[in-house]
């Protein structure tokens, strides 16, 4: 299960699916939900319309998912990720929180969960990622929704990406726009 509000989850869903994982993505934004569905790599769950953790347990015989990657940096998403994994499951926190997030730490002990944090990617990952892109297993061209000039970075880059109703996913800044 990948919980996201930011575009990172879409990049994680494709290689996970290509390796045979059953992938679920929790996404509140309808435009971004449509893009994820169009990639055909994950089932999309709307956290505004369903209890994602309960829905996943129902789908998976009451067990939950093996692992969850929280990509949004939102407290509720982290809580949902922890509630969604099976006993002895793993949660990776990749979304950057701008303030402290409260979690039920007792869940970690009661259910033997592993919670790991990450900060970007080691440079040693880039050759493998470039290979996935070159082989077509990581279709990055499917998630680039805009190419803009540096002069437009705030209005056409940051603002649409930060908006809860924005329709942009990945915005490339180019020399010419």
C-alpha cells in the first residue's frame, strides 16, 4: 500500500507492480487518482470515501498489507499506513513532515511493526533506477504532467503541486519551458 498526496508514490507503484507486488495507492485528489488508474499498476483507494486500513484488511483476509510506504508527509497518512500493515509488517516513511506527527507507538510493539524513515535516495540507487527507466519498467514519461520555464516555477510549478485540488503530478523545469 502506498499512501500519497505527493507525486512520489506513483514512481514507487510502477516498479513494485513490475516486480509482482499487488499495489494499492491511497490518494485523495480525483485528478491524481485518474492518473494512477491510467498507469494500470495499482488499485486506487480514496481516503475521503473509505477507511483505507479496514478496506485493505477486508480485501486481504483480515491480515493487511505486507508493507506500506507513506509518501505524503501527513500525520493521518502515517497513522493509516501503520494501521494497514499486517503483524510484523513494515512501514517506510518517505514523505517529509513539516511538523511532528503523533502515532500510537504501542502498535509498534503489539503488532511487531517496523517503522523506518528515509531521506532521499543514496547515489548508489541511481544506476539501478536509470536501468529501470531505460528498460521501460519505470515509465517516468507517464507521470510528467507539465514542462515549464524557470520563470514559471512558483505559479505553474509549486502552487499546483501544493494545492489539494491541483492536477499536476511531476513538473519538469526546463531551460525553455
